[in-house]
């Protein structure tokens, strides 16, 4: 599995922006306890964690394809299996491949 550099750069840039939202939300929550600041804080945390998780997934499978993987991560393997099974040809009710 090879991920294009443009996707890596975009994910990294979005992670930096999301992390800055975390800090801005924290500053806002400590200064004034408003709903908007909480949304900014929680949204920044969730988005940062999701993007870091995506980047970790990409790194995991790049290392696996190079043969340098030291430890298997079961969650990443399950996600990969789910994605791979979605890309397989759909079978009809009679068991014949249905190439849509």
C-alpha cells in the first residue's frame, strides 16, 4: 500500500490546524465558559486524533509492505480487511461474480 505524498502533506497540514483548534478551544474555555469554545475544543481533539490515526494507519502498512514491521496491530489489520472486502466483486444470489 503506497500513499501519495499529496495526501500525506494534506493530512499533516489538517492535523496541525486541528491541533491549533484544540489549543484555541482550551484558551477559550479557560477564559469564558461558552458552548462555542467547548465545540472548538472537543472538535479539535476529535479531528486531531482521527487524522493522527489515519497517518499511523498509512505508516503501518507502508512498513508492512517493506517487510520492516515489528509488531502487528490488530485494529489496523481489521480495518484493512474490511476495506479490502468492500473492493471485492459483489456476488449475486446464485454465487456468481457480479461485476458492477
